[in-house]
C-alpha cells in the first residue's frame, strides 16, 4: 500500500513539474519533461528510444540557438487542424517561461526606444500574459497545495476539474499563432532594435538556448501535453482509486479545451480563406460579410443568347449567394469583377439537354437566369449538387423559421405563393438563333426594319413593335423594363387598344414545341430537292402530340409560325437510297418531299413516326415507344 501511494505521488509530481516549469524563471534546463516522465510508475527508457533521446537533448542543450523555418510555422496550422496534434506530441525538453520573458523585454524596449510600437508586441504575443498568470497564480499553486497534503487527500481530479474550463483561453493564442509568426518574421527583418532584443534574450540562460519561435510553439502544444500526462496518470491508478472518476472527468474537460482550440483554428482558416476571396473580388461592400461560407468556386462557360461561342466566366458559390464574375485581363488589386449576384433563396438549378452545348445547366434566380456550360459531365454534376445543397440548406432554415413564427395550430398569416412567377424572377432568355420570327406577331426578323429584342418578363425574342411597353418587375427592384404586350397586360392589368391586340391565329401559327416532352418526334432535318430551293436549308421538324397526323416544319426551334405543314395521312414513306442511306421521302399524288437525317438511327425513327401518322395512328396506346430525339 505504501508503494502504491508513492507511485501515485510520483505521477502527480511529474504533472506538477510541467506546470512549475511554466512559472519559474531559469527552470527550463534544470528539470525537463523527459526527466519528470522517468519517475512515472512503470516508466523505462528502452533501447529503441535512445536515438530519440540523443537527438532532442543534443539539440536542446547545444550552445547555438535553434531556428525554425517560416515554412514550418505556417504548416503548423494544417497539422493542428487535422486532429493529429494530440497523437503526435512526443516528450521533449520543456522551455519554461521563455515566452513571457521575451514579451516583457520587447515591451520594455518598445516603450523606451520607440523603434517599434507596443501594439506590435501585443499582437505577436496575443494573450500570453493571461495564460502565464493563470498558471503561476492559480493552476500550479492549487496542484502544489494538493501535493503537499497528498497523504490526507490523494487526489487531483477535482482541482483540474475546477480550473480546466479556463484552459480555453489557449484558443485565442492558437488562433493568432500564424499571424504572430508572420509579424515576428517581418519585424525581425525591418527593425534592428527588435532583432537585437531577441538575439540578447536567446543568448541568455532564461531562454535555454532556444529561439523565440520555439518558445512561441510551446503554448500551442501545451494542452495536448496535459491531456497525455493525465491519461498516463489515469492508467496508473488502480480501478478502485478514489480519484479515478474525477480524473476521468477532468480528462474529458481538457479534451474539450483541446477541441475548442481546434475549432478556433478551423474558424481562423475559414475567415482567412474568405478574406482572400473578398480581396480577389475587390472588397465590394455589398458582398463582404464574415458570416458567409464559400462552398465552391471555379471557371465555367456562359452560353450567350446572341453569340455562338460561349464566354469565359467565373463563379463563387457562397451559402447565401452565387456571384457571376468576369476575370480581369489587367489584375490591379481585384482579380474579378462581379457582374451579377444571385440570391440562393429562390434559386433553381437543372440540367439542360442541348446537343450543341454538352454538360450545360441552368441556374435560375430572382435577379438573373444563366445558361452555363461545364468542362465535363462530372464538373457539371458537382456544380449542380453544390448549388442544390445550398438551396436545400436555405429552404430548411426558412422552414424552421416559419415553424417558429406559426401559432400552436400551425396557422400563419402568410399568403400562399402564386404559381405564376412572371415578373417575380429573372426569366431564361431564348437564344437569338433559336428563332427567325417574332414570337408574338410571327413576322420574320431582318437586320434593318425588324430587329430582335428580349422581353424582360418572359424572355421571348420579339420585335420592337411587340415590345414597345414598360412594366415594373419585382426581381429588378420594381424598375420599369421592356416587356412584350402579353406580359404588359398581365403585369399591369391594362387593356391594349384594338389596333394593338393580337390578330387572329393563322393555320401555320402553332408553336414549334421545341422540347420532346410535348412532341411525338422532333429534330433538325435537311430539306433536300428543288421543292425546298437550291440551297437545301435545314428545318426544325415536329410531329406534335396534340396534332399527331401533321408534320410542321419551322425555320428555328422556338418559332411560333411554321414554314410548312404537311398532313401525313395517306402518304407513302420510303427509307434510304444506296447513294445516301440517311435520306427518306414522303410521296402522294405527285407530291414528293425529301429529307436527310443526321444519322441512320435518327432516319429510322422518323420513318417509323411518319408511317404511323400515314396509317392514321394516334398516341396513347401502352405499347407505343418514345420516338423523340
């Protein structure tokens, strides 16, 4: 029993020694942590540990001060944030109160010489004085009193429990460590008095032949060392020891303090990365917010509604906004110019099916709708998933808020959202090349008298006459915008004069139904033969679901009036020739139409669709397959 008591006393002594070395000037070389741990019960120095011992002791007791590279200091943040800092801490020479000595001497020099300011010194050492006073005046004296009265009260767990919450003050020091290392390197280079003070202290006995950088590292590693020592203490305690429960609880609290420091590092990294992003964006007031989180950034291609070639753009996706940016050719300060900010709240994202622009997707927001193209399918999916995750998070938060403000019966004063979003969010603009005529009056466009314009409410391509109206749009801060007459009447409730009302619909004025979901078959076909002219133009051909016996031929997919319509009932369909197997023909009573598909597979589907229509077939039977391209 007496031997067991001595072992426990030795364990506590080793723990107290570590605290004591943080208070007593000059004690760094006198009693090392290595020497203290030799007194732990069951401790022995194995042969395999000899190389380690020689390496560290030789370095620590050498006559020349050691130096720490700046690269090593900057990499420490990554090491700590990985969670491996508690596992990788190994016994080494403990440097004592050197950091506090450097702090006091540099502060005295700043006050007397004015070569550098006190603020510089305080920024480098952060709250090291508070940490030092906490150990010197509270933590160590409490442990020392318990050690002196060990026979009557053989426990330390309750003492550590009482004071462990204060160890969270280390997180402020750890969070400031990288900035402190940079300031130290900067002022050592630029200020001779600053460098002289550091050199003088490093040569003194109080420094223990260690550099200031090494002393600054010690508080960063202090809590992991406490954790390891307390684990060792608990392992040596008998199962029924009265201090076991308190010591285990104290260990949990120290672990919590370590996690707090780790969280501080993570937050520091987030803020630092965020600040770097804001600098690249020019530090614009309306986007700089420290509460934001950057989710994804990267280049994309913007599909233009006027140009045929996509344009290089850059996206920054935050938790609450998507920034659509243009890279600056001449980078002076900011690297990007923000063209549009789209709020994540109310944003929608979906994949686009476009053979001309593969890997494209649509981002539709209240402020603007963008058609974007990624470099690969994987990149497109990654962008869409990131956007959708941000949207889901915003919606989840809004639902939580709504639930909180509702009454006990779930009643809310909020009106139900209208399904019609005209004017409430930016529309997807129809590309210019997708139409050859005004999507309202169906008159063909030309370069002089009938030019293309876009309705800011619905996104249609319309002529100047059909878009000669102004209406306030909520998504554009209720500013008046050019709109077509259909949107004008809907948004304002005004009745157009009779001479401006839409004229009666002609037989060919049927929307082309560009999407396959509303057509039985649709794709581009080459129109071959003298009947179509010598040039052999390409037409957008559609067999609509609501008119399955007629083939409509448009000049472009979004045209509202067909160039030609062919009733297919009774026609004979002929597939392919030896000269070109992609050709097929429609023939009846002297009428002959020749078409050319892009592939033989597409030709076969068109032949099948036309044969069905020619025989009087109508959709709706369960055995009918999808023929659309």
